[in-house]
C-alpha cells in the first residue's frame, strides 16, 4: 500500500521562513519568531514561561540543568523512553534510576516510590506514546518528599490530565518538536514552567550561560551550552500551535478506527491508555504474543505499513552503553563512581516494562492519514494477525 505522506508545514510556515530569510538574520537572540513561539507556547499551556531550545533533548537538558542538583544525585526515570530522557542526566553528573510502569505503560506513585533511595533528588515523568501518567499524584508525592518533578511531554503535546494539560503539573515540562512529533520544526524543543528563577536559569543555560544584560563586557555567571533554537525552526513551528488541537483530534480518530480492527484480530490486544485523560497517540501501539511480535511486524512492513516491533526493544538502560557498560567520559565512568562501589543496573526489576516491550507492535501514524489509509492499515493488521493464528 502507498499511504498519504505527512505535510505539517503550510503556507504560513513558508511565509514566516521567507520573512526570516529576508531579515538577513536567523539567530534567535534578537529574532521575532522565537519570541513569538515562546509567548504562544506559554499561552497555549497556561504557563508563565516557555523557553525554546534546539532539540527535545536540549530542552530536557536545559530543564535538568536549571535544577542545579548535586553530582551523584539520583533521578527516577521510566524504563521505556528515548535516550533523550536519560543522556542529559549523565551530562549533569546525575544517576538515572528506573521504576517499573503499570499495565497502561504509565509511571505511578507506587512504582516511583519503590525506586527511591536517600540519594533521589528528582523524578522525570515520561508520558509515553501520548498517554497520561498521573502527574497530579506524582507532583503531590514529589512535594511531600522535597523532590523536583520534570514532565517529559515529548510524545504528549496538547494532552490533558482532567482539565489541565500535561507539562503544567511538574516544576518543569519539556516538549520535543522532532520530525515525528505532534508539532514539529524538524528538531527543536520547548520547556514550560511557572517558576521565574528556573526560567531565568534555563535562558542562561541554553545561551552558554551568557548574561547579555551588560552592554560593555561579557559575563558568563553560569555554566551553559549553546542550545539556542534558530529563527527558521521557530518560524516553522509557530503556526502549528493553532492547528495542534486538530492534529491531536485526528490522531485520536485514527487510533479509534484501528482499535476496532485490533479488537477483532486473532491474538491481538488493544493498548489501553492510562485513565487520566485521552491519549494523543504519538504512535499507535498494540499487543500480540511475544513469539508472534516480530512476525506480525514483518508482515505489516511487507504490506507497506511503517511499524516497529518491540519499540526500543529493551529497557532503555540496557540499550545505552553509557548505562549498562558505564561507558561515559573517557575511562572514568563518571558519574557512576558517585553512586558507590558496585553500582549497576543488573538487578533493576521492571517486569511490566519488559513484558510490554516483548509484546508491543508500534504503528507509526500521523494526522494526514485518510480514512482509506487507516482502513488499509486496519486490514493489514487483521491479515498479519491471521497469519499463523491458532
């Protein structure tokens, strides 16, 4: 089958890019499009501040750096996530630790509590696949224990827990604008917060720590990196704030149509998102038996459906040499020596996460798939599941 291609960039994005190019400057330091993107993003989510960065990973790093946690501090993360949730922690000298997820693939208070130690300083809550973990409960839990809560909303744009958008429950909420996300500038990211001090630190960090308030001499009061977004990225992203609700609504409609097929397919099981609010479906996951996962994925690929069997394949700490081999900075293994002698991930128990990865098949969907496209994918799922069914 030949599916409709995604085209998230419309006439306004082209006009914005032309205006940015015509200005002769694509730096966001004084550019109008980045300022408008940050203002619009903050308004969309009802946050006091939005700080844009060059990628989703850069946004997460900027958020983590603003907390100024002591090296060796542990941060609890989900075991099913992208490397972008983990690598910024290591670069800040922090130790990622991992909690199991529940049957909805959500992080929970119970799971996080089981992973806490006396060295824990923060929680990074990952809203996987656009599902909604209970950020309200986790924020209460974090506040009771004096921990920071970062929401990784990379896969959950315009997604609500009750009447409130995710990203606004944590001290910080980070969003990715990588190509596959609900809104995209190819790469890019934004962090939202209501905390004036954290916002100020983030603006410094993403600009090499440069305090530009002095007109005469350079001052770098804080360590930082160049994670500045460009004006072209902002120009492309800005119009998508207006279309974001429709993008999410369309993805939900596609998922509902596919759910009907999966529910009838032999040996297949619908993913049930967390109950806090409707998922925004960054992708469309469903389950089959572990021994059939790769065959079903192969049959779908053969039919022309973009699909991945097992998503990341294993818990993220087993995917990264930086964690499972502690291969980081030279031969130092930094920051793991700060966690104590013999620290390893060999005994991390995440049975729900492992079981889900063994069974999950991820179909890559987008909002421009037509009903005919969706029906063709549904038919391919049914056919793939029929092959070899008992």
